[in-house]
C-alpha cells in the first residue's frame, strides 16, 4: 500500500518518460491496496483468525455471540492484535458534547492485553471474553446533565456489535455504548442504536402492509458523510490563540483576496504546498482501517478541502467519521499544517459542513427511497408514494428536532450564510416527484413514479449527446431528496452526527408506526398517504431558500423556523418531543432533560472560551501593537475588555443552563461581533511588522505561506 506520497512519487519515477501503454497500465494494479481493511476485525480478516479457534466469521453476524462465543472471539482478536504488533485494548465510546473541545471526540481507557505472573515474573497474555464485551469507567466525569453524581459515578461500557472492532497503532479499539448504572444513555451512540431498533420495527410493519414481508431481516438506516475542513500553515496557527483554543478566528481583518474569484472549488491540488501529500496520507491511514475514503477535492474557500467515503450502516459510518476527523488532525501535523474542523473558522469565506446523506433499506439491500426498487420488491406501484408521504409528514411535524440536531455552536455563523441552508426546515423534492405526489394526493393518478431524464446535445461532433437527470440540484434546501436518499445539508462539520441520525430515524419511525396502526385499524394505505400529503404539503419547497422573500413565504406558511441555536436546543424538552422519544423508546424524559442541559452548557462553555481568548488577545497582542505603532482605537480596546468581563460575569450569575446559554448567545453574536470590528480596525492601521497575530492572508493561502517539507517536486519525469 502507498503509505506516503513519497511512495507514490517513487512509483511515478519508475515509469520511463516514453513509457509504453502496457507499462502505464501496470500503474492501475490494485496491489498497493492489499492492506485495505487489514486493521478491521471483520470479513476475511475475522474469518481467518476465528477459524484457528474452530469457528468462523459467520458468528459475528448474530449479536448473541457476546453471550455464546465471547471467549473464542477474544482469542481470535488477541491473535490478530499480536500479529499486527498490538498489545493494548480499549472500549471506545462517544461522550456527549465533545465537538470542538475533545480531540477525537471519543473516550477510552487503554489497557495492556497482558499481565505479570507474580510467582515467575513472566509476562502472560490477559484478554478474554469478559474483557472484550464489557468495561467500566467514571460516568460523573463526563457531561451527563445530572444523570450521574460523584457519589453515583458508575458508568458502564458494552460492546456494540453493529460496528467492527479495529486496530490503530498498538491498540485494539472496541466500539461501545456508554450508560449509567441504571441504564441511562451517557453517550451519543446509545440513542442512535435505540432509534435503529424503532425504525426497523415500524419499517418492517409498514413494508408488510405494502406487500413485502422481510421476516427476520431488519430495516436499516445507511448514511454517507461528506467531511469538509480547512488546512492552514501550522507555524501561523501557533500565532493564533483563538484557533488553538476555540477552533475559529474570533477576530481578523479580511485578506485582500478571498473566494470572490471562484477559483478554489475543485481546483487542482497544488504541488507547491503540502496539502495534497497530507490528504494522500490521510486516505492511506483510513484505508488500512477499512474506511472507504474515496473522494478528495478542494472546496469553495481558500485552504478548504473535502473527503467523502462510500455510504454504509449508520453506526459504522459515525464511528469511522470520528476516526477520520481525528486522523485529519493528527496527520496534518506531520505535514506542517493544522486542520480546522470548526464550522466557521474564518469570517466572510465559506464555512464547513458535513452533509449527512440518509437512506433506508432492507438488510439485504432493497432501497426504500428508490422508486423502482421498492415498488418492484413490494409489487405495489404506490409503495414509494406511501413511504415518501410518511417522511414528508415527519419533517413537517418535527422540523424543530431536525433544527435542534444541528444546533452546535459553530453553526450559528454558518446557517443561511450562502454556504448552508437557512434555519428554516423544508424539503426539496424536485418538480418531477412533486408533480407525481401532487397527482397522487389529489386522486388524479397513482401509477408508478418513473424518474425522467433529458438529453443534452452540445452541438458538437466530439462530445456526443448524453443523458442527465431531469431534476436540477438545489443546494439551498436543508433536506433535499437526491434519488434514493435525502441529504441533510445543514449539518455542521465538527459534529458527531449520532443525534442527527437519531432524530431522522425516530421521526420517520413514528410516522411508519402511525401509518401501520391506521392500516391495522382498517384504513387503506393509499388513503392514509393521500390525507397525510394534503396535511403536510406546505413543507415541500423547490425554490431558492436563500431568497429573503421566499424565506418570508416559508415563514408565513408556518413551517419550523428557529434562528437561534440556543432556542432550538430548548425544543428537546417540548412535550410533543418528549412524548415522541418515549413512545419510540429512544430517550426517556430524564434523558431528554439531561441532553438539553448538556447542549446548553456546551454552548455556554464554547462562548466562555472564545470571550476569554478575545480578552487575552486584546490585552497581550492588540493593545501592545497599537501602543507600539502609535495609531489605532486604543481607548475603545481598553473599554472592550471591561465590556467582555462584565458580560462573562452576567453569564456566570445566571440561574440555570438555559439562561446562561441565552446570555452567551447575546455575548457571542452581538457584543463580541461589535468588539471584533474594533480589533479589525486596529489591524487595518497598525504596520505589519508590529502586528503579532497571524493575519488572514498568512492563514488562508498555503501557496504563499508554506514550504513543502519534502524533496523537490519539479523533476518527476526528469530522473
């Protein structure tokens, strides 16, 4: 496998300048990828080691192996680990409220897979089924919203059979759920697993009513996650306390050049800086872990990039995405770069998202959002229409929960900023499907929906006419249908998307249940779908969500619009939402209340870090620079420090988490923005040699402000 870009360059150099076709074709060999997935205990890897102990990889397909075959699996995992040079294991879990503050966003206690014999002083292996399937830690030291206290600290870790065990470095990682002594969810994963169960239970019911009985198989939720991020010169990153501690620039004058020339999106990765080599190494590490990181490209803003994997089962994809983010951060340091995963690290250029492509299917691959596939499987030409009616109803009724799920602090600066959909929850279906469903609901027709295509003829001999989908792409919609999937475009780049997918699964499961209950009571599926579409039609919007007049139109329709992330978080404990989560057995009332507190505390904590950074940067950098230059708004800067300290004191004095978060939002989105303008005015007049903070020009243009930490790239084909 090509471990580094140096290996790739060596391979390039081995091709003579006048290479024949056969020689070039040898470059397409898959041999360099033979190590793909070798660090993932599943498939052939697991089968090979389990056979040594009289079993096979088939046992991992049934979750009951944790009861019946735990010791056998533990022996196989131990052998696999030792063969790959590992001697440590950990239960790997996802504490709440980790985005932007916890490197890797996960928790773990790493234990040696060996012990020391007290009698002989010999080293012996020590890893069995009990070690594998369960762990224990302190639940009170993680954000828990009152579910755990110091005198009631028990937190328990249970292996998640839906996500494969993997190995990195000397450590075996065991994906796990994290709950309290009483079984309350203390993590991001447990509610997602519960929502998967709800979606499967009620999805199977509805499919059976539509003509497809899948028996013991499950209905599953698959996702694909597009990960955007920035790479900046590390030496300049060290000159920005705000980037180091808060992940975004809380001040900074715009560079003379930004993204106004539209010259960055999908531009060639430059060999004049280390970004491409960094991305190649990130892909290589991910491939070894069985993470199919297939796509890489430059994004709209300077120094902004994106990776995208193949889609897969949601819990596996969430686990892999968390590891991708960690690997991005760690590998970037080896290339003299710093990775920024926060949603809006720079003002006035695009921020970063993590588009959550969500689909549902049967366990054996029948796609429920693909019209032909589901209609054929059910033998029912209206199956697709019924399923779409349920999803449309879910989005209309529970758009507040969808908004809550993306209410992380970084999205405050991104939503609706001509780079992400606004905080108004609608769904784009496209004219074809909208026309079809309109006729269906009005009783004008109920035949099979067949997506149309059109042919583009460029009028050239060299480029022949070719087919494209009839539907255009709508990048302004928060939840557009994309042919067999919905793309939740408003998700933030730094987020753990477990809650996002918990919400999508749960709200759709509820509608599947309601449709099934009505059918059980004697109603006709077509009539249920038609009535539901008529009741929820207002949520469908195929227009320009950025247009202010259209935003007002959507608001006037009465669909969910919650501009404030803090207020969106407060919807978690609305009566209808508590009832929803309890009815679907995803979250209890106490778990909803605790998560709301945790999310509000996370918001407040984020703002407090940013405000303290601003105070330090004004006192330690900007005021000294202004004094040294003898120009700039010195009095305003000194007054700003007092304003910030007073506002922080007011936040600290508030009575509860919700009020603290509300005050923090005012501090962040009003007070600090006004003070930023003062700081940026100082930067404008202070001579560059006296300005000690890295500027946007130094941060945003790698070609001008980095050197390539590798041998010259100029003579690939001259050697």
